[in-house]
């Protein structure tokens, strides 16, 4: 996988696709915008809550969403199915270009955790009329793990960037 990220134009393609996903999450006219969920429920979408969420909170949110809100949330979930792989692929490609192949483990772990969370989120969405408390508890826990892994990924990216700058500064001496 890492070797593929070093191919010409791959970084640019991943960056553009990542930007498109971010735009879909942010632009008010996009059905996948997280702001729709926030406007209807008063809280961020479940997977944007680092502290997790509860069964009662999930049930209340689904009641508040209504048919249009559920459609928007389904669009949000669809975009979020590919977004973690694009974002983490972008970070891994940057790390590779900064000669830090071993550090690419962190973006891939974050993408795996985010994908596991997305699977559970889809399951919550599909079974919202007969929601299992254990399912919500697992999804909430995986959300918290995801945020820890993304934080570690960010720390690694900062460390890799600092090391690249330090090497560049040393080479200029």
C-alpha cells in the first residue's frame, strides 16, 4: 500500500478527494453536512463526539431528525465511509515523502478504527427502531478509541514534520 502512495499524482488525487469530502461535510447545501444533524438535534453527529454517546442520546437524536434529517444523516454516513481512508492515505503519503515509512502505521490504525466505528454507526442507523444498548456502547467506545488513534497520528505527523525540518536545517549548514 505504501509503495502505491509514492506513485506520481497519487498524493494530489488523494488530496483533492479528501478536500471534496471535507467540503461535503461542511457546505450548507450538501445533504452530508454535519451542520444539518447539529441544527436538528442540538448536538454533533455521533462520530464527532470524542467523549462518546449514550443510548438515550442516540434515541432522542433519531426522534428529532425526522425523515429529511435521516436522509441527510444517511448521506453523511455514506461520505464518512470513504473519508477515513482518504484522510489517512493523505497523511501516510506525506509521511512517506518525509522518509518516515514506519510512522505510517498510525494513519492506517486510525483508518481501521474509524472504519470499525462506521460499521457500527451503519448498524445503529439500520436498527434504530430496535436499538441494542450493547451496540451503542460498543460504537461509543470505538469512537473514543478512534479519537485517541487520530491524536496519536497527529502527534506522529508533527514529529515527522519536525524531524524533516531539523534534517533540512542541518543539511543547509
